[in-house]
């Protein structure tokens, strides 16, 4: 049977020195909790606390890869817009030349972009698995 949800109506106020608060905050940041009050409740009530280890260098690399993936996606969108615009000028004689040039360019770029995106996704998956393994 599900437990009945009860609002928290009791309040505890504590005062900490700056160094104590910084220590508490640093411990809180290493956990999965979203709010320091939630973390504090679990500490006070001696409940289990999941602490995660995050590798800053891996996080930085993943952040760069995410930005790269966004840039590649925007490049693809811009390329598609250029092709659509070119198709709207299909009656002009120069349009055929530009259209064939864009098709050649697309055929050369698509496999490379797909390969880069696949690698980014693989790195992201590996990073996520490492993070999950650290939690267990």
C-alpha cells in the first residue's frame, strides 16, 4: 500500500559558520540531491545518501562534444535551407550548375558528418555508462 503524502510543517533553523556551511555545501554538491534541504533531511534522519564521483576532464570533453554536435546539426539545417532556396530558382540557367555543385558537396559531407555524430553519440553513451557505474 502506498504511503500517504504528508506536508512538512515542522521547521528547524540552524546557524553555521561560513566554513561549516561551505563544507556542507561541498558535500551536498557531490550527491544526487537537487536541494540542500533534501540532503540535510537525509543526513539528519540517517538515510542512505548516494554520492557521485565526476571526472571534470570528462565533463569538459562531453560539453565540447555536445557543442560540436549542435554546430553540426545547425550546419545541416543551413545546408538544407540553401538547397530549398536554390530549388525555388529552378527556372534559371545558373541554378542547375549550383544545384549539381551542392549535391556533390552534400554527397561528400554527409558520410563524414554522420561518422562524427556517431562518434559523439558513442562517447556520450560511454560517459553515461561510466557515470551510472559510479553511482552503483
